[in-house]
C-alpha cells in the first residue's frame, strides 16, 4: 500500500508535456497495483488455512472478498464525476481552478484514502495480531 502511494503521489506534480515522468509513474504504480491485486487473495488463502477452513468454505470467503472489491470499484466510478462536479470541475474545463480540482481528485485523494486504509489495517489487524492488544477473532487458531 505504501509502495502504491509512493509511486502514484507524484501525479499531482506533473504538468503539461511531462510524458516521461508520467510513463514512470504509470509503470511503478502498475507494479504496485499488481501487488495490490495478488497479495490480499494470497493472504486470505493463508488465513483460511490457519482457521482450518481449507476445503470447506473458501469459496464463500473469496466470493465475499471479490464482491467487496467490485463494490469498491463501482462506488468509486459512480461517485467520481458527481463529486468532481460538487468540487467545481466540469468535463472539458481548462481553467486553473478546475484543473487543480481534477489534480487533487486524481492524484492526491486516492493516496490519502490508501494511507487511511494502511493505518486502519495496522491498527485493527496487524498490531493486535502481533500481541499488542486483544487479538481479532479471525486471528485465533482453529481448534483441532
């Protein structure tokens, strides 16, 4: 998640004609996106093994995971243009204020949301699992 933010946040600094730097941002954030897409499913599979759910209900777990991922994309796409309109952007606008709004919405807001998700992941899942607080019920091993 932090790699994705570090790679993508630079889009907010790009200007007209910055094709080379934009290509670099696209390549690096594409690598981070590939990791974002592959790693959570692998972690979920490991958790299912730890819980003793292998061969039982992994289809349901993975199905709900995919449902949440698709819902996330649908909400983002469905809310993007109305939010941009509320913030003063109109499609095709070229004035400085509209372009600044588009830059913030495209380059900064996703990074802030990903950082928020990383903080919540650490505070709610990683830290408790490391023994700093009461473990989350999903982190308890299934009894034989």
